[in-house]
C-alpha cells in the first residue's frame, strides 16, 4: 500500500485536533499498521505529551538571509525594490541600508537584483526536526520552530519530508487557516477537520472548508464534544454533502484521561475500534475522491 498522508486540522485551537491525531496514530500502532505521526504545529508542538519515544535524531532547518557589504553597495535601491516582503530598509539620501532578518523569506530576489556584488548570504537557523523511535515500525517526528522565527512553514515542510512510513503518515496540523495550515494540508492526501457543535465551531469549520475547497482537497469531519451546543454543524454538513467520519461524545472521563496525557485508545477497546473505523472511512473517502 502506498503512503497515505492524513492531515488532522481545525479552524481554531482547542477543538481536539491533537486528541484525534494522537489517538488515531495510537490505534494504528496497536493494530500494527505501520505509521508515523508528525507534529506540524511547530510553534507549539505538544504531541510529545501523549506519544513517547526515544529521540534518535535532530536536524536543523536553515534559511539563507542576505548580508549587505556596505563598502561595495552603491545604494541603487534595487535589492529594496525587488524585496516583496519589505525586509530591506533603505534610506538612499542617508546611505542607510539594513536587512531585517525577521521579515526575510529567503526568496533570493535581492541576490539577483544586486549588480554590484554587494549582497551575500548567511545561514539563519529556523528550527529543528526531531525524530523519536517508538519501536521498529513506528516513529514520531516533531517540527519545532525557534523562538522569534515568524514563519514555521519551512520547518513544517522539512518535518513532513522526513516522514518515510510505507503505510500511513498522520499530520497533526497547526490550528487556523493561515500559511502553516495551508502548507500542511497541501502535502496531505486527505484532510480531517475537527470541530465542535457550537456557533464558534461552525464558523471556523466553514472557513476551513472554503480554504480546502479552493485547494481541491478531499475532506471529512470529526465532531468532538458531541451532545453540547446545537445541531447547526450537522445541518451544514448535510447541505454541503461533507462526510461525518466520527462523533466523540462530551465526556468527563475522556477529558480527565486527556488532561493526564492518557490516550483513550490505550484504555478503551471500543474507542480504539472507533478510531480504526475512522481510518477505514478515510481510506474509503480517499478512494472515492480518486475514482
């Protein structure tokens, strides 16, 4: 079976995205289906609180940023004009030019723009990709952005590229619908959106669905904390013909176990079977979208 990349995402934080991704991975682990989980929430990775393993590798992620040799610079302003991210501050009348590294995307336009050989590159650390061994068949990969780095996209891409499972890769996505989410979803074969049956949950679900629709990504929905709120989420799913893959009940027992870092798929066989059924439904929906 070829590798299937499944992104578990949500329109906002706190819906239970990591709960779903870690329990799905754990159910696969217990069923001995070779899998890897990648924590793509690089700004605040927390999968390690639930999935434990021995760290076997850590690789840095770097980006080239420009350094301007002011003695060679003629202050023509071309590098400033070429920079789409306003990362080069230039006051030609005062002959002042500075690179604001925190805004640089490493696109390289300034290197092309300069005709005076005044722009050179240096490497800036963006973060790291950490690999943990659970057993011979299962790995946990963590994307971790350095504090102060404004964008986690390149770190996320490196982490996903490091996942080499021959079966299933579960991507615990960053929350929201900004660039980190889009990057994760773009590299996935199927996206599971986790929501709650509340007005806020529905609002954020709609934003996520609209974004993924423009990307032509097959998707399904998991409703967490079912039994609270109202039925508007279900009405929306029916109207849009979006598959409801799983409902997770609003439960004190589940919340208590989660607060202690305990995965319910390790302690409750019924829940384990529910998450294995979730995996089968994902496979069916993916096959349906490709047929």
